[in-house]
């Protein structure tokens, strides 16, 4: 069992197709497994940009993982190299943070503001258009705080369902899984609603 505060063991990239299929099917634990594959390369990319001791390094890595998870979920799968995609998301977020601080050195960057912006031609064009990514960003912000905190704690912060169960005052681990699935469904619904609004 993973101890509270510890990340799940990293999974092999060869498991990605099966993990993505499980995530789309809504299988419990698939989100944690996906993050276990992507966490190390994403963290390495962010550390290379901002340094391992940067004040925003952990937050940016977590935001990037949340974004990739939401993107795969709302698209119903992924075609291509997901690790490379996740690293690109993280690098673009880092570029945006650095640009923000150059323009506004005394202003704290707003979470997810101007996210996935790059000064040159965006490599994400191979995976989705700018409109879709804008919808995804807005949907993540719109998700209620309780759900964002729950999802981040479970599959980004490394908390186990058991520790979350105790912290939330719930009586069974199943209740934690039930809340998590509802939060993921809420995120998917927000994304799909926004996509319907912008479709011609």
C-alpha cells in the first residue's frame, strides 16, 4: 500500500494504451495509473526550465498533469505519443510563467492564466486546436474547488484513498472513489458543454 504523501510507483510507458482505455471507460484507479506514467517526465521537464527548487515547480507539474488527464478524458482517448504531449504541455506552461514574470515581476501569476502559451509556433497543434485548449483551460478553472482539491490530492498529491477517507471523515474508501468519479464526470460535462457552445 502506498503510504500517505508518497507517489504511486511509476508505471511503464508500454502500459499507456491499456491505461488510456481504462480511463475512458471510467475504471477506478486509471487516473492514478496515468499520472504514475507521466509524473516523472513532466516533473523533469519543469525542473529543467525552472530548477528543482523553484517555488512554482511542483504546482506547474501538477497543473500539467491535470490538464493532460482532462484532455484525454474529454477527447475519449489519445492518438500519438502521450508522454511527449505531456512534456510539451509542461514546457509551454513554463514558458508562459517565465514570460509572465518578465512582464509583471511583482505580480503573482494567476493559476492557469494564459496557460499553454508559447512564443513560437505551438507544437500542440498536432494534437488539438487552440479553441479546444481554451475550452479545456476554462473548464478546469470552472470546476468547483472541492473537486479540484480532491482530484489533486488523490492522483497528483500522492494521497491514498484510505488517507483521504480519514481526512474527509468518510466511513468507507468506496465513498472516496464515488466522489472522485463524480468529480471527473463534472469536469467532462463542463468541457462538453463549453465545446457545444463554441461549435458553429
